[in-house]
C-alpha cells in the first residue's frame, strides 16, 4: 500500500489535476458540439471522449512541467 501512495505523490501534482480537469471539460464540449453526430466510435461516446480528454490533459501538463524541470536543472549545472 505505501508504494501506491508514493506513486500517486510522485506522479499527480496540482498541475496534473488541473490539466486532467481541463481535458475532461474540453472532451465533453467537443463531444457535445461535434462528436455526438459522428460515426467514429471514439467521438460518438461521451465516456470515451472524457477519458481521451483526461489522458491528453495529463500528458500535456506532464510534458510542460517536465520540460521546465529539465530546463531548470540544466541552468543549475552551468
């Protein structure tokens, strides 16, 4: 059980939670505006669009904040 808690603390920051919530919101808005009339299985389901938005939001925020960390570490080495 402590391994799961350590994993969550290391991988879910406030920025990730914000990114995931924005991704969910945009996924639902996209489904409402365009996706509900689509033949594509991903776009047609609000649940799948929500999961897709959740994943994209997490990945984007992870990329942004890890890039900032690497930049700061490189500047500290110089």
